[in-house]
């Protein structure tokens, strides 16, 4: 609630920080120009990708306007809720807010689960026996919510919905509910393409919980639970979501470019990491003194920082988490985009939640440093939000 209030006030004060940034967005005709306090607060969230989702919820998909790059579950839910709220923008914000609350609640529960867990065959104890375990759930939630790009969890974007389904999938698989984890993975892959990465940890957990990993490591000693192993077929469900949306694009829309090819409108190119970062350095050098250069620096710092945290904590966390983190971060190293080479990396890092869990375990022993980081991070979030409201491209 306090975060929403702070963002609402910041959005209303955004014109005091400067005029509109010289960027042109798509579907700007959808932005309302209302009178009244509440309508103004709502219209401040109609920026960039939010307008794409609004357009899809209103008019559906087309193979020729770039809309197929956006996955369907968020606009479908928003359109459904709009029949109750009477306003599509309000409906989008309701979906995002409810998903954000759900994601934070599931993240809290997941950290509690890891604190209470004991490692089994092929597993590691992430937080079990942690001396500051009582602080872990709260710190993990705060580090996520107050991250510099954390306002996207409340925006009409897919961040909060995707984070909810992803964390719920992990809570389910770590609780031994593999088919439930697969169903959440299916919903995640209908929200964003990265949902397919959940197939890896689901498959691993099926192999671990069934005793297959122990059986392989001990060369045939122990027993394999075939029923649990068979439930590993749940790993196919995340792929099903992506395949279903791809089939819809090809069969019903006649799309010729799907998957990563649908990102061509945003200039996606697959390149080696050194090319991506070289391009990023060049972009920053050409735009020194402009806010866009600072945003690109933030993209690079958050990507490298999240990778460093993941590597530092790799030996302490259960392998299932690493199997999600590695492809989620790895993909960002191998692409450049048109707006800036590392475009939106700071927003994509936001949903790689194991990094925040690892960081919380470190900050738990350094409460003053944690408070300092949360203060700085929160201030950066408000600064980025007012820039975004003024049509500055953050992500």
C-alpha cells in the first residue's frame, strides 16, 4: 500500500521534474486525458508495453502489427476483469496488483519452506539452520518489491503475473506437487516465453524426489519411486503453453515469424556476449549526459550483479533454482535490441527471484547495510518511475 501511494504521488509530481521525453511510443492514441485525481493516476500507468497489452485486450492479435510478440494471458485476464470494473485500464491495474500481492505471499511461503526443509538425495539446504532465518522471508520480499525497477510489478505489464506463477511453480515442486508445478508452469509460459525454463527444475525435482539421481550417483543403490518419476512428465506443461500460442499465431493469424522471430520489430539480434556489451558501452558513450545512458548502465549493472549473486550462491542453493536462473540470465547475454543493446535487462532480472533469495541470506547478517540498500533502491525506483511517466524508456 505504501509503495502504491508513493508511486501515485510521484506520478502526479512527474511534470515538475521536466517535460515529456522525446520518445515516440506505440498506440499512444489509447492514452486517456482525463480530469480528476483518480483518472490522472490511472492514466500515468498507460506507457509503452502497457499500451500494447491494452490494444490486444481491446482488438486482439494481428500478424502484421507486432502484437504477437506479447503473450496472451495478461490481456485475456484484463479483458475479463474489465467487464466487472467497467474500465480496461483499471482492470489491468487490478490484475497486476492482485498478482503482485500473490507473488509476494508465495515468495514469503517459499522462503519459509526452504528454511524448514532438510536436504535429501541430490539436494542442498538453502536456508535450513540459518541463524537469521526469521529475517529471510521479509528481506526477500522487500528486496524484490523495492528493486529499482520494482514498480513494474504494479504496472500493466506481465511482471507480477509471471512472478506469481513462477514462484508458485517452485513452491509446488519443492513441496512434492509436481503436476501442480507443471500447471503453474503452463500458466507462466502463457504469460511470457521464459516460462518454458520451468521445465528444467520440474524435471530435475522429479529425478531427485524419485531417487533417480541418488540411484545414478551410487551406481544402482537405493530404490526409484516410479510414480514420482512418471510425474516428471509435468515438465512438458510449460512447453505446452508456448506451443499453443505459437500454433495460434501460425494457424489462425498466418504469422511467418514466431518465437524470438516475433521480436524483430524491436530489433532483436542474437550475438555473442562480448558483442552485446561492446555495443552497450558504445551506446553509453554516444549518449553520455542523457537519462537513456543511465538506464543502459542500470541494465548492465543489474545483469552483471544478478549473475555475480547467482554464481556466488550456486553451491548453497538447491540445483533446481540454478536450472531456472542460468537460462533466464544467460539469454540476456546473447541478444541486442534496437532501443539500447541491453534493453529491458533490469526489468527481466526483476523476476529472477532466486537471486533475491540469495541476496537476502547475505543481507540478513548485515541489517544496516540492508536498510541502506533498500533506501537507495527505493529512491532509484521513484526516480525511474517519474522518468517512465514522462515517457522515458526504462524497460
